[in-house]
């Protein structure tokens, strides 16, 4: 059975318009042994605000890196993708990770985990839901939803199981590989809506390239001599 996030839920059209395209964080070349600062890319939190028809925008940053995880008992460690996101003005921090699923009892090709850290005085109280993941080519373009299922595990811990249906898996991998931004729509505890836009940039692209190659899944994304064309 193919499972898709409904566009109406994922996009959650926020009742404000984006005024000016904000500048992304500077992209610096990250070489082996370089400092974490070399891997910093931009992140932007857009919040709905009933007192401001244009909403509110908060600049943030993301650090992309690879990490080694244990897929299960008796299985060798393998690479995963990790991102540390911070939005200082909102005192919001998030850990976003993507790993391949090797648990045959879980009907998912890959698993995304999101851990949120919010201050006790967070203005909207909490994050009630993160209903999906979208991929898009640029910050101010409309995203395309990944196919899968969203689960709230605890108050600050969310998981996404990406569909293991072969066409869905192919489509998801193409979007993850080719699109330069990740969108995370959120619903706050006070029912206000927000979107956290995360830039892959040069650093994130290197991380995705390395991990997908280690998984042996580049052939799933693009066959030699062909050009992958994700759905629009």
C-alpha cells in the first residue's frame, strides 16, 4: 500500500507571505579534518503570527555530518546522516538524522528521527506535531512531500518511516539526493503553524553523497549515463 502525506497537511499553508528572500549562511569548503564551522549552512524558521500578516522569520544554522550507527545485533556499523539545527532567537535546537532501516519488522526503507530541544519559556509552549518532510530546490519554492508515515514518539521526539514500496523508495531517494532544501512543517502546542527550512548547501550535499554511496544506493537514485528527474 502506498502511503503519502496529503499535500494539504504537509504544506499547511501559512497565513503570511514571504517578503524578501533571506540570504543563506556562507557556504565554506569542508575538507577532511576541517573545523565544524566549515560545515555550517543556513536554516530559517517561519512562524505564523496572528498580529502580523507577514508572519515572523528567524535565522538559524545547520551543521551537517556523517555518523556511525549500529543497525542491530550482529550487524556491522554503517553510516548515517546527521544535522544539528539551531535557531538562537527562538532558543530552538533540533537534531535531525536519516538512517537506513535494517529492521525487517519495520515496514520502512529509511528512518528519519527528530529530537527537539525547547526552552521552558518557549512562546508557543511546545511542538505538537511534525506531520511530514518536504524536499525543494530552493528556499522559497514549494516542496514535494516524501512518502511515508509520521509518528510522535514523545513530546519532543518524532520519527518518520519512509515508504518501502519500490516506486516510493525510488522517488524518495531522488528527492533526498537532488533537492537542496529540507522543509519541516510544524504545529505548535497553541495550534499556530511554522516551517523550518534547512539548507543542504555544499556541506550537506557532500554528506548525502558520501552516505548514499556507502549504502550502495546511488544506483537506486541514478543509473550511469542517465539523468534523474524527480517529480515536480
